[in-house]
C-alpha cells in the first residue's frame, strides 16, 4: 500500500492506494466516533463490494445502514439526493455519524454533497471504485449535483476524512468506464507534468490491459498532482482552475446530449482537443503538439470529435459554466504540453473555430 497526504491543516487526510484494502476495517474504525455509519453505493457496485466493506464493520459492533442509488449520471439530482437524506434521518444519524461513499464519481459527489448538507456537515469517507473517481473526483472535496442547465452547478466544498482506493475494484470495471478514467489521467500530464504525459505515451497499452503496476503508478501520479494543486488552492481561487482543462467544453457536451449519453471522460477528451485547437489559434501550441495529444487519446480509445451540437448550443451551455466571471468565459488553455493557463482572452470567433474543428458534422 502507498499513502499520500492531502495536507490541508486541520482538514488534512490520507489517500491509501493498494490491493485488498476494501475489507480492512482498521482504516475506517478510528473515524467512526459514533457506532453507526451509512454506506452510499449504487445498484451496480453494491452487489459486488458492499458486503465486503460492511461485514467487518458490523463484526466490530458498528450499526451499518445502506443506501443503493440508481446508477448513472442522469440520476445525479435533487430527487436522488433525497434518498440519502431519508436514510440518514430514518437511521437517527447525528453530526458525528460518518457517511461512506462506495462507488464512482456520481456516488462520491452525491454522498459528499449529502454529507456537506446534513446537519450542516458530517464526516465522510471516499472509497472510489472507478478509475475516474480514483484519480480525480474522490480527491479534493468537490461535491455536487447536476441541473438541467449545467453539470455540477449545485454543490459544496467538503473534504473527506479519508480516501481508500482499492485497485482490485478496477477488475470489474467495464472497458468503456476504464477508458473514460484515462481522460482525467492524461489531463494531469497536459496541465503540469510533461514527464507523466511522456510516461503515458509509453505505457497507455499497459493501462488498457489493466496491468496492476502500471495502473497503480498512474493512480499515484495523478493523485500526487491533484493533491499538490488542492493544497495550493483548495477552493479554486486560482491554480485549481487548471484542473478543469477540457471541462468547460466537455460539460457542454454532457449537458447538451443528455446526462449519461456521453461518459464524463469521453466528453473531457473532446473538450481537451477543443482547448488544444484554441491554444493553436493563440499560437501557443504547434500542430504537431495537437496531433500528439490526439494520438494519445485515440490510443486510449477515447473520442477526439464531438457530437452533433451547433456552435450556438455549445456557447449557450458554456455560459452556465462555473468559470464564467463578470460575463467573460475563462478557459483553461495550453501554452505548451505540460503548461496550462487560465485565459479569458479568446475571441468568440476563435472559440467557434475551435468547436468546429472538433465537430465536423455540425
């Protein structure tokens, strides 16, 4: 097992990464100050892993309640969130009750948001079971639900007490979900770690066949990169915005086609290519750089061209993005591979050109 620390003073917490961690209650029991916990999972993950997590806790005398949410991005809404609150209230949970999220990014986001809201904040633990959640959404304390107008528009910052990443859970992850997670892994290399990007170019096939040592390396390097950014800028006043490379375009895709039609990583891959085209317009990237990015995404089995959305629809949806300030769209662009910046200087024509370059069917 490897352990990283997100050093946020009183809110600091460890990220444990390794094989066979799910049933090891010794990591959780010290956090359960009240002998009751609620595990939030979904109908896909719970049959696979919930018993393995819950039984050692019950044997240690912990009263464990369970919530099984429907599976999918389209259920990341107020109605589903109420299901968690119902169980918390029916189980007579208190401010010292710890909520445990067992699942992918949707489960983690919703459980974290519920923990942030219930009795104005209770502790929670992230146990991510998808690659995307293990390398990105479980770390950093962002929690949210979606709105028909935009993705993750209603939420809160609420740091977990622990992130417990059992890499064995990736053995049951569908191939499409694995590829989706690789988009976020590639992102870290592009924004601030060129050597990691180069490592991915050399090792992407090892990740696709789920070679354990390669997956562990990718997870650890991604988490180190994210932890460093979160420590420097917990609430996204500056540097943390760089983690949104490709996300403004990508969220527009997810919202525009309907939540769940495109996986998050698929939309981020196309969004990152749109950001690359815009960086090319600025004269920051060369065409060879854009082609290099495109090649890696393709090798990872990810799309590099978007769905049939008009540029007008993209721009409409992007105006609801959280990175809009004073009416100006702030986009994460690349001055070079491994060097991301936040810019609000892109012209409307250049943004439209970047969208069209990656939307050939519009």
